[in-house]
C-alpha cells in the first residue's frame, strides 16, 4: 500500500446526518471491526476498500462507531451507534437499528453489491439492504466463532444457538467465501452445507529492495544486534491463540540468547506479562502493544528471524502472509487450519502442539540460520500475494455475480 493510503489527499469529514455525495451504485463492505480497531478482518476490509477505490469503483465501508475517532479516507465510511463489548476491548457492540440518522443514510444509499465480512450487527444491516435493493450478497467466513462463544458464554446450549444463527446468515448469502481451502472443515463442522468459494487474503508489505539490507536497517532501527535471534508474535493477546504455549516454550530456552516481541493487545495481555515475569523472561521478552503504524510494524516483521504462531484458533491469519512478504517464515502447529499454506522446512516450519516440541523446534532452527533464510525466501514467493492482485480477482468475482444476479 503506498503513502497515499496513509496520507489521504483530503480529509473526508462525513457525518451520519449527510446523504451520500454520489448517486452511483456502490460496493458496500460491511464488518464489525475497522480501524482504529486493527485485526486481520479489519485490515482485509480496509485493503478491499482502498484498492477497489484505486480501481475507480464506488465503494464504502459500513461499521460501528468508535468514540473520538475521525475517519480519514478517500471513500465513505458510514458508522452506526455502538457500545463497548464487555471483556473484548477495544471491540464494539453495534446497535444499528437504534441509530435513526444512520438508517436514513442507508435508505438513500444505492448499492450494486454488498460484501459482509462478519455475521453480527453489520451483517444484519447488510442482509436487510441486499433484500430491499434486490442485489447480491457475498459473505466471507473468516473466524472460528465457536471458540469466542464458548469463552464468552460458557454455555453449550447458548453456543449452539448462536452458531445456528451464524450459519443461517451464511445460508442467506448469494455466495460464501473462505480465505483458504482448509477453512471448509470449520464451516462444515458448524453446519453449513452450501457451496463455497476460496478467495485468498493478501498483504500490503513487500520487499522491493535487497532483503538483507532491509533486515539490517530494521534491526538498527529497533536497536537489535545483527547476531541476536529474534522471534515475533503479532495478533490479539488472547489465550485462544496459544500464547501461553509460546511463553512456556521460551521458558525452556531461558539459557539461549534471543529477543521476543509480542505485538498487539487483548484480554490476556496482563496475564501474559505476569507469566513472562514469573518465568524470569522479562529481559528477553518485550510487549510492544498495538502498533497501527504499518511502516513501523513492517520493521518488526523484517527484523525477526521467525514468526511464532502456534494458534489453533485462526483460520487464515494475515500475519503469516505479512511476515512471509518480509522473508520471515512462521512456525505453526502441524494440522492446524492456519498451517495449510506451509510446507515444513520449505516455506515455513511445523511443530506439534506441545511446549517441549515448540522449544526444541526453535532451538534447532536458530542453529541453522541458512534454513531459516531459505524458508523465508520461499515464503515470499509462495505465500505472500499483494492486495492489489487479490482485489483484481475480487472485483472480477463481484462483476460476474452482479451479471448473474441481473440475469435471474
């Protein structure tokens, strides 16, 4: 993504009291998270919007309001009322149907296709508008919702009911997309029986210059010595992502030289920091918090030797693709959904889901830096794909679906 994405040519000051400035039919991207809330799905929506706009497509984003945040984009972002989502800061609970100005704006906004990226508050608006305007609805299944429901509700019957509601939404869509083939197992397990389309995610990072020079510059910027093994985790600080396993594995390696960076935030962040202190790892492990500056985040990916991502929770994590773009291979759990795109010892590394196995794999790898380097090169060729390229495919799929829908 170029600088114009971060420094827009003008600041779009849009309020819900105003009607849209254009009568052109729009592509609507609907999701319950969007910057300043930064997660993989939010970044996907942001990049869809940015590149579709660059391709001269009328596009907008529909998402919950975030207090005191002013959108800065060259495309409209329509926001609706929300409340804090208890236990999941900074996420918001959208309440669009009590927001009358927002509803009026949506009523006057003509769409040609709507793409929902989650099955919650924004999805209810998306489905309603698609039916009212007789336009196609695309829905992407990004996440393992059962894990979230189990933690939040701790009640199997409520979880089952909520999953049924999720599947009902996907069954109402004209097309259901998944970000990689292995995600089919999850959505089928939840009860979806319809057709699926695989549409991969991308990355806005690229190593256009000599990667060795970039890595050296990144380490200088982060004050890391050239010979220090550096590990990285980027993502929500939640136990579902197997973050406890990472810390416990590092504890078994306490005698080794290394530097570990945790980037992100989440409900488990404080407990993770306490666990690091308890294991005596505080001089080797740094919690960098949420980094929204993409250039700064890119430096961490570039400086790292390995991305440690043993998550069983993620379907198709963007962080693996982002790291791959910067020639940094990932260690993932063998058999996990996220691991589908990795061939062990070729474009990444696999481990068993145990503390000892992860520690041993890391220790073996840091003794073979050439293997890490080669895997990083292969990852950049086989895993990383630009959002520009992805959205070209997305746009073609949209146009075919619109044409098909008109012919019905």
